[in-house]
C-alpha cells in the first residue's frame, strides 16, 4: 500500500471540483497564460468527457467513473464525434469523428487534468489514462495528430505578398472601408503569427515608433526612414506584460497593408466623436482617445454606447476562411490539394504555418520566443524535440503538442 506523504491531499473531490482545482492550479502555474475566456472551453471538454463516460461500460469499483477510466476509453472518446454543443459552434465537417485539431485539444486537456489528479500530492486516481507515451501503441495519439496543421505550399507567401492579398480581398467600392481593415488583419496574422485573441486585443497605442511615440498614420514617412522603424507591441491576455517575442518590426510588406486601414480608422473615430458631440453627449460618456480604442474596429456600433467595438473572434475566423478559400481556388495552390482531404482553415492554421516557417528558418528556440511559447517542447514540430526524445523503433512517438 503506498505511503501517504504529510502534504498529500487524500480526500478525493467530486468530478466538478477536480476541474475547479485543476483550473486554479493552471492559472497560478501559467501566470496569465490562460485567459478567462479559455475557462468555459476547458470546462466544456471535461463535462463532455464525464457525460460520455456515463454511456460506457466502465469497470465497477470505488468512486466516480472518471477515476476508473482506461486508455481504451480515452481513445474511443477522441476517435468519436465532438460532443460539445453551443449556439456559436459551427457545423462539423464530419459528424462521426472529431476534426484533427479538436482531437488534439480534447486529448491535451484530459491528459493535463489527469496529470494533476494523479500527482503524488493527491493520488485521486491510480493512473493517467491519457498519458500517451506510456500507452500501448493502439491507444496512442498518432504522429499526424501531434503535428500541427499548416497551410498548403505557396499559401503563406501569398498572404504575405501585398499584391496577392489585394487580389484575395478585392475592394469593390471605395466606401467598403472594412476591406482595408481585413487586409491589415491578414497581413499581421501572416507575418507575426498572432493568435485570434491577441489580434482582437490590440489597441491604437500598440503601434509605436522606435522612440516610443504612438504612430500616426497621417504622418508621411520620410524617404530616408525605414518602414521597420514602426513597432507592434503584443501583450499577454491580462496586458500586464508584453508577449515573448514582441515588439515586432513592421516591414514594408506589412506597413503597405496596415497604413491604409490606420487612415480609415482615424477617419471613422473622428466621425464617431463628431456624432457624439452633436448629440450633446456628456464628457463622461465620450469615447476614449483614439490610441486607447481597439486597433481593429467592428462594422456595427455597439447599441448602448454607439461606439465601434473591437472585431469579434467569429468575424476574424470568417474573414480568414474567405481569404483562404479564394487562395485554395487558385491553380498554383489547388494542384497541391487532395480532392478528398479536408483543407485547413481558420486563423490558427495561419499561426501554425508562421511558426513552422520560423522553425525552419530561425530554429526552434527562436521560433518559440517569437510565437510567445514559453517552452520549446510545446512546439508541434519534429525539429523542436530534443534528439533523445525523438521516436525510435522501440520508443514510439514523443509527445509534442501545443496546449489548447
């Protein structure tokens, strides 16, 4: 019988409390790396797992079913359909099986929660059923599931090329100001590998000159002034610290896409302020200064304030998919696509591709810094794994995953 340590928490909590304790520990451990918006996503995964277990033949024994789950249950769960439901959840491409990216996320979350529950200070269950490297081969997450999905050949350079990006996002009328915004969004995603949350959280004052002054887009750049004198600061979710790798220098290719939007943004915010003054708004109800406003504005004003809020995540997702859909239709790209395959979509795929490009051109260590990833081992790429951890004929596949 195992000896109980003095600091060991031997009282096994209910399943719901296990999640709460794990999340509290994760928030402390990651120091702001887990945003409040991620909590309901993780909770939905855990709840879906618990609900699914009630429909399975779990061996009888003491405690709740989650404590007696086996590796075969985990494998069966992640090989099945995505159980999570929500009003904003898009229709799955395959009703019978989770998408590869979803499967990675579910598996990673279950593994982390069970690691916490199996820690020697707790021992709430005997073994982690989602501990991939120690599972029999038939229950492991395969190499494809551990490798990040990336854009087909030629697409990332296309998104980084101003001329190509203008073709992918054409402006049918000068009044369609949001096209300038959309081009700037894709340019930042394709050059700097921002997450969707980081992009939405950007403010006007996050664009600065080298000397620290906020960049004003109406100021003409001198001929002898390099475009990369403009910096983009990116912050952690709580904005208490800059993200690893930031600030980023805006090259000519980025600035030529971003500057038209900054001019449009300046015009929109000026018109917004004029309307509010005409409406005799009190000083305390006036919008914040331009530099404190979101860098990327939504098209529709908020009902209560009348101000243009930040873009929503769903808008960014739809924009990227529209752009990628047009790119995939081009002959130079479509020839690389399998007619039967489900092509990668969404801003996360663009980020993966940027990180892959950094790994291959700058090395895994620098790529992790630029991507804001604290540990190199979290990169989903064989070159990011120490040689000792790489698969051999006997050892199987190393665990190389990015946290969800």
